[in-house]
């Protein structure tokens, strides 16, 4: 019985570790921790990526800040990625991997995995007026 409980507990922990938060918005600000420079002369910047069925893989910006605001204009689900770029002695080196929002691999890289969904708003009805038989008789 103890083995079954331990196995079920292990499965529950594994399933919960793959849970994702879904955020519905047209604009999102993402933030990350700084990459430590290797040498004092290093220039570190960050490339911000989106990936979705609507846009495909697309770099949306590059910044030296530790956050970036993305505005979505095409409906769909998006994952966000951030990679580091190091410039030294006129050479450019990129991080081995892009840290994606939908997975926590390596463990701790995205403690709460998330995806962003943008749904375009529908217009409000216009030209509101009295209608029907009562409006015709007044």
C-alpha cells in the first residue's frame, strides 16, 4: 500500500510540475534575471522571442534591461523566449539556449511556466435606439 501511495504522490508531483499559467492579454511585460558577465568589458544584451502558430518564431526585440514589454496584434497563443548575447572585442556570442516561458527546463529557469493568449476584442454594437412597435407609435 505504501508503494502505491508513493507512486501516486510521485505522479502527482510530476504532473503539477508541468502545469502552465495561461494569461489572456494583448500586452505583456516579461522579466528575467541578469546573466553574469564573464569579463568586466562584456556587453550583455537580451533577445526577446515569440513563437506561435500565427507568427512562427520571431525575435521581437533586443534590450539591455531585465524586462521587455510585448504587444500582440495577431490572435493566437504565444510562448515567450529570452536569450543572452555577449559582445567582447568586436565578437558576438549567444547563449546556448533560449529560456522559453512554457517549460521549466533547466529546472528553475521558469518557475511558473506560462503561455499568453491574445483574442481580439469585438466591437460594441452602435446606433442604439428605441426599436419595435413602441418606437413607431411615439
